[in-house]
C-alpha cells in the first residue's frame, strides 16, 4: 500500500496526496530505527516517502581482481585486552555487507585492486543500496575541496555569511568555512539519538513533516567560540551543502556530484541522494546518500590513491586536499583529546585515528563513519580499504561509542592480517 501511495503522490500534486505522503514519511521516520524494520529501511530509505535525486554512474566501472575473494578474516581481534571473535562481532552488530580491497601500489598503479573479502547478511546483497548516514559527510567534504580548487570558493577563511547572508544573526554568522569543515563552529546542537527531544531527532521530525532543513540550521545559536572545540554537528554539513549549492547554481548538488566524482571514479551503480521536500528541493547533505557497499569501498580507494581515480588514474581530488583532510591541524582536533568521540581526531569531515600504543599520536589510518555502524576504513600503511554497512539497533541504547571503537579494532586486525598476504 505504501508504494502505491508514493507512486500516486509522485504523480499528483494535490494537497490531499501531499498530505498522505507527509503522513507516510512521518510514520516511517518515527519507526526508522525500530528493530523489526531497521534492516529493510536502511536498504530502501528512498522508498519511505522522501524524494530523491540521482547521480548517474559513468560508462565504465573500476574493476578489481576477484580471484582472491575468500574468508580473509582473522579469527579473533583484540579489544581492550579481550579477544573477540571477528565473525561473531560482525553478525552481532548487524552487519549487512562488508567489502575489503587491497591496492598493492596506489602511487604507481592506482587502478589495480584486489577484492579480498565480500559478504552480505540479513537479506542484503551486492546490489543493495545502503544508506550512508554520516559517511556521506566525507563525500560532501570531497565536493567542497573540488569547489575550492575550481575557484568557486574563494578561501576556507571566508565565512558562511559571505555566501549565505540569510544566516546573519544565526550561530553561523561569521564562522569560517574551515571551522565548518572541522566541526569547530561552536554552534549548539545535540547529536543524541536516544533522546527524543535532542536536536538530531528534532531535525528528523522537521524533515518528516516536509519543512526546510536549511531553515532549521539558520535557527541554531552559538555555544562556544569557533575554532576551540570539536563539537560534532550534522547541521555543519548541511551548511556546507547550502554554501556549495549557492556557488554551483543553477546546478544541483547531486548533479555536481555526478559531474565531478560519480562519473569519474568508476562506481558500478547510480547513487540516490535524499531531498528535504518538493518545495525547497535541497539535498540532505548531512548523510543521506544511498549506494552499494562496493561503491563506498571505491570512494575509500579514491582517498587511498591520494585523490586519483581508480578507473583511469586521473586526479579527481587534489592530493594536497586529501592530505589536509586527514591531518588535524589544531590542538582540539588531535586524537586522544576528545573523550566523547572515542578520542579520535578530526580533519575535513573525516575521523583521524590515534595510535594504539599512544592514542595522542596520529596513526595514519582514518575513517568515514556513519551512525548505526556505517564505515569506510582506510589504512594507507597496509594499502587496505574496508567498507561496512550495518543496521545495528543497539546503537541508540548507549552502545554507540563502544561499538564504533570495537569496529575500528576489528578493521585494524583485518588490515594487518591481509597486509601479510601476497599482493
């Protein structure tokens, strides 16, 4: 019945059918993370009443050697002195798909990769389109870097209100674009998924009712001085998306993604990007891209290559931008400092990990991370990329940080295990 309502709502613009679609979307938003339907929701969110736009793939796909794809997982991994069974961890945390790539020589042979492992669970398969959640923030960060290189953005020292004067008087008034990229805006926002009245859940209800997500961002107030605290805030990415939309107009964000990244990297399928509503027609930049697990892995491959395309080796992202993106450059962004974020550091919309023997030192590996255990993990020291989609219902019950920390420990063990394999 729901699909029938959606189809009619897409074809009929009457207030009655718009109201029906809003109610359908609201119901699905309120039950989005329920254990009974979280898995199917996460592989079909664009069918739940949200309009979306499509970034089409290119004509060719970046291939990888599949001859070694097998159960290339260590039996166990260490987490805080405990030996955890790898497969049991992945299954107990509701992994829906995981892909492991090895790129033996990303500097000289950026188009050659080996698929070491690929498994799907809970009804997902290789063609399932999975919600990115905040992994998508890293894709927005990449787009922002391209816009800077193209001169569409003058400088990261420019402010939000240089491009969005309608944000004058808000918490974003005078905040530099660099501080937005580094989650250091000082804007107040609570990102607690287990609290009904938190800002992140208020945002969800705002979207479910079809209101403007940019309007919500413009209503936020300042809490800290900018550039002094790492305070993760999904509205920061929405503001970046609004700035991008302004400077690339009349192009849409999805069209810019298609032109600048999705047709150049060799993705094997189109990506769907959810919108806030039919009126404002704005992409939900904070993390609503829907793509295959293999293609999330290809995005990690792009970063492992220093911004060179896995398809043909062309420079998609400037190498210096990639390096800057994974290099914390202020004291409050260093790993080992921020207890509320697993002591991880932060770059340009990318989590930067600390060393196991000294968490205050940058280890070299990094991750794109989304709620409910979505990951792209990149280990340049081992030339390994791991993409993992999940639908872990325990995420909003206080197990958020432990589950993410365990995942990173698991990925590190997998990377070390496979680094010893013949390239």
